């Protein structure tokens, strides 16, 4: 869950503050270190037309511990989890 605070400007705008794990409630630190972990799960459903989008999206942000627990649980339930190095992944999603 991404947490925003409201800042008073000439208009109200949501400003990103932090990301909290949607399972355990711990703050997910993305402090720019060399260690990388990102687990954002999303599901988008609906229809999208040139006139407008009529879809909804469900999202979940998870810390490293809860993200690994979720993926391990999914694998045990029979979901196929794909693993590769990040450079290969970004090449694949940019096709
Ligand atoms: Zn967590």
C-alpha cells in the first residue's frame, strides 16, 4: 500500500510518502541501496475503449518477507513462477 499525504498548495495534490506492506504493515524501504527487492502484484479487469477506460485494478505491495511467502505459497498451489535475471526480464517486457 502506498501512503500519500495531502499537501496544501494552490490546489490539493497527493504527494508520495512511503510504501507499506499490505500483509504485515511494515514500511518497505527503497533507500537506493544496491540491494533490490520489488513485489507489486496487480490485476486489471474491465474494458478499454477509445472514449475511455472502464476497468478496475487491484494492487498489493509486499515487503521482501511477505513477497517471498506469497510466491512460495503460489508455487505450492501449482502456479508457475518464472525466474530470470532482471536484464532478461526487461528485454522480454519491452517487446
Ligand atoms: Zn510484509
